[in-house]
C-alpha cells in the first residue's frame, strides 16, 4: 500500500514538470540551435538537490520578470530532461540510452552533485553497459578519472582492464590516452600483461607524439635529437616499467637499441642483472605483476603448473617456481565454455602438440589430469576398433586433492614394461583425452572413467577408483609451449 501511495505522489509531482503550471524557473540547456528551455519549479529543485539549493538561492539566482533564468550550455537538453524527470519523480528510465548518453548523464549528475543518481548510473553501467568500456576504453577512462564521484565505475574499469589489458593497450585510441592514466596502470601490480608487451605499447604511444615520424625499425636513420625528444616523452614512464622482469634475450632484441633514452645507471643495472643476477642493482627491482602468476584456468593456479612443468622435465623433487617455469600453458579448450562433446575437444585440441588435461570431479573437487607429449591425432602404430595408441615413456597422470591443496600432488608415470609404453596415449574420435590400454583414464562427455583393465600407469588406481564413472564439473586442455625466452 505504501508503495502505491509513493507511486501516486511521484506521478502527481511529475505532472507539474509536464504541464509547467506555476513555474518560476526556466532552465536553458545546450547552446545555439540545440538550446532548449525547460519550465521548472525552484522549490522542488532546491528541495531535491544541494547544488540547486545554492544555485537558485537569492544570492546567486538571476531573475527576469520574476522568473529565474538558469543557463546550462554544457549539458544537452536530452540529459537535462532525464535529470529533471529524476528530480521530480524519483524515477529514471535508462533503457533507451546508449553508453555514450549514459556517460554524459554521469558527468552531469556529478557536476550537479546528485550522488544518489550518480551511484545508480554507475551500477547500471557496470551491470548493463560493460561492453561500452571495451568499445571505447580511452573515452570511458578519461571521464571516470576526471570526476571524483565515479569511484565505483573507476574501480570497475581498473579491474576489468587489468584482467584484460588488450581492451586498452590494443585500442586504436590508446595513443591519445593521457600520460597520468598510463602511469596509473604501469604502477598497478594486478596488470596481467607481459612486460615486453607493455613496453611495445608504451613505445607506440610515445612514437605517436614525436614532432616528426621516423621508422622505428631502422634506428640508424635517427639523429640524437630524435632520441632526446623520445626520452622527454617517456621520462616519467620509464621508472614504472618492470625492466628486470623482461628476459635478457628479449631485452637485448627489442629494447637495447633504445639505450639512449634510459638513465645510465638504470640501463647498467638491467644489463648487469642478467649477466650477474646475484649482484643487487642500485635501482630497485619492482615486484612481479600478477600476470606472471596468472593462467587462464578456472581449475588450477600457476603453482600447479610449476609442479606439472617440473614433472614434464622429470624433476621429481626440486620443482620450478612460478618465475622459472620454462613453459607457457595456453588454454585450448574448457568444457564448461565449449561443451563436453568429444567432437569439440578434437576440433580445438587436435594437432596442437603436447598438452595437459585437467579435470575436476563434481563429487569432491579432486583434480585429475594427464600429460600427452604428443599431438592428439590418429596414431598408426597400434590401431583397433577402440581407437589408436602411440608409444611414449614421457606421458604421465597426476592428481591434486583440491585446488587449494598444492602439497597433495600425486604423480604416476608409464610403467617400465615396453608393452605399457606402447599403449601410453590413445586417440579416439568418440571420446575426449584418453590414456593407457586399460583404459587407465578416459573422458566420455562429462564423465571420467578408469575402466579397470590392465593398467599402463602403475599408480592410476591410487588417484581414481577402478571401474567407476565419475561425473565432471569441468575439464580443460592447455597447450604446452616451450618458453624460448
């Protein structure tokens, strides 16, 4: 009942705006031919807004023939109309507004100190117009960081771009981004981007600001004044790039030619760090960014991959750490995203070289996986109606009790028997990843099965019950690529 009465009140007061009866205020919105007048009531606006309480006070308001004339040339009539609707009725309809209009409304609400409306707009943008950030990240950033009241949207933009930096760094408008905003991202430890890619983007940004354009691929044509100009542009950015995190070979190939723009001691420290890493540099080594401990997985973390990488290289006791892992793991397939059908697995994972498979049991969260050092494709060595097998002694199966329990790692390799090696990895068009002649481990749609036959991997039954189907919550396949850096 209370809600109905409030709705009636909202509609009745809204009629005052529609009719303009007894108005004592004219708001002139926009300018030139786009200017439009709105007939309003100062009492309502002053009651609803601290901004209008001041702006329409006797000390500030200017009257003509007893009517207050309030000019707002910087706010369009369309935006003023929405704001007046909100002030009169407490309601506002965003459904017909695109991202650009919503940002204009956000700026106007901030300027007019309408914080409740401002907060509501930010929430709406985050929940309904997030795609607009991807379409125009530079424009959005330069607005939300200009207005103090946009804290929620500002945080959302930071988090979104740090998790997917290509949205910004590969934007056609990136070169127009303000320097202070770039520094903000460079200082952020959560930026999930390789440092060399950051440098390449920053260099592109700086080159666009040179007074004359030069070929960056042929620096022999550059004069000393060209390097001096580039150094001035990059002067405030260079200290915030994590130079020590760029592998030595990569730095030498892609950065060394710009030695002239570096402070002498910093450049000396970088080279010395890679030649003699045990001698501490004079310049501080900035911490690793999140991306170096990041993997595109909903099942495992980089810590798991450090252990798996160690197993690939047959390091059974002394594992790699997250920084020294010599492999990149690129997501090829995720069942919850791509579907559990075998055909989809083969479409995305066949002929991609060595891979790891990680699955999660629905019943208890246990992680079970396997490493195939070969490509997934029909093997000709041993074929029957159940599939084709290929010999290898380098494949293995593994498990973790749960994602959080890194120390629960379990490994089983191909048994020493030559016959076991012959049936190490199986390819079958009707199934997902399959290992062993038994089968020791096979994925059938959203089930993982160990059939209970003769096992190729001696410890398989220590990590999964023999002869039972286990329903999967999800599984992923990652391509294993040697990191040549």
